[in-house]
C-alpha cells in the first residue's frame, strides 16, 4: 500500500496559476495529494504592465499538469480584483470538492518607475491587483474555510520587496509590505479557527515578471538603485552535484516552501515571514 501523501484529501486554491510560480505551486500541491482550484486572469491586467500576460492556453497547460499527477482540478479565468467572481469560484469549489483547506494567494503584477514619475494607472494597477486583489481572495475564501471547520493554511506570496526598500518600484514594494501586514493581522484573527497564515518573500525567481530590459533600463538611468538589488550568484545543487552558478531561482524551489507551509509539518507557524532568497537579503 502506498504511503498517504501529505495533503491527501485536501483542496488548495491557487491564484495566478496559469504559469510561473502559480503553476509550480499548483502542481507541487497536487503531487502532495491535494485537489486544485486554479485561477488566473489570463489577460493583461493593464497596459502599464509591459511583460506578456498569461493566456487561457497557459491555464489549460496548468490543468494538464495537475491532471497528470492524478488529482482533480477546477480552473477558471478570474481577475482577483473581482470579488463576486472569486466568491462564485469558491462556492463552486465547495460544491465540487466539499471543502477548502489551502489558499495560495500568488497573483500579482509589477511595473517600474520612480515614485513621483509613476502614472496614476501604474500605481493603481499594482496596488489594486497585489494588495486589494489579495484581500478579495481572503474575503472570498476565509468564510468557506471557517465553515468547513477543518482549519487550514493560507500562504500569501509577498516578496523581498515586502520587507525592504526597493527603489524603482515603490508601488510594488508598498503593495507587498501591505501583504506582510495583512498576513500578520489575519493570522491573529483566524487562529481561533485553526487556520494558519504565513507570507513568503521570494527574490529573483525566473518567471515572466522578471523583465531584464525594463530593469536594465532603470538601473542604467539610476545606477545608485542597483545597490538595493543584491545579485544571486549561487550554486544550485541537485543530487549532490552542483549545476553551476544560477542568477535566478526556479519557481519549483519556492514551491518546496509552499508545500511545507500547506502541510502539517509547519503546524507551529503562523504570522511568520519566510524569506525564500538563499540568504541574499542578508547582504
């Protein structure tokens, strides 16, 4: 008889799941035994976000990857800024799966500019998606988790920019600092229901959000900003062998932390900020 997986019988809701970190988290949680609810806007959030948006085809690929693990998946194109759409997806989740145990609030966007040169649409888009949208995810999911009575784990994907200054994208940093505060307050409020809430703070993850041309242009114009962005030259080691220097981490490396926070092995953690950065932010 095969050993029971860590998340067997549980259901995980992942936003921004069409690609990048979101897809990696969904697939990893499925590999741990969870059925998955995968949402993504699958369209541009705003013209001010200049890297390519996820597509319906990307979300379909996430569905295929989850189904390949043998788990069930409910997917839908949903903008996390739309509370009613998220509430309907949660209602459909409960109807289909009967419960909701894990929430990975991953969806987010990024753009670049100095504070006084940002357009109102740049500011509003980043704050509305990253902070307000995450609050709407919480607003939609927490009541269902409480009603189910199974406790659970909420993992809020902040950023290294949620704990330090990052010149050139202060609107992003403000939204991610907001997620840190949201995490800590929510952890205190839902603890009585057996629900844990923690934030993770990744740094330099290899996803479409990493926009080398835009970053390079910002640092070329304002070289003093570069000092706030430490390089990540580290040796990735697999099966005891170094794969050489890596400038970025793979999304799957972050998913290892997400899976641990989703499961019972992290049962003593709530209201914690977990740096997923290979120690770079200590420089």
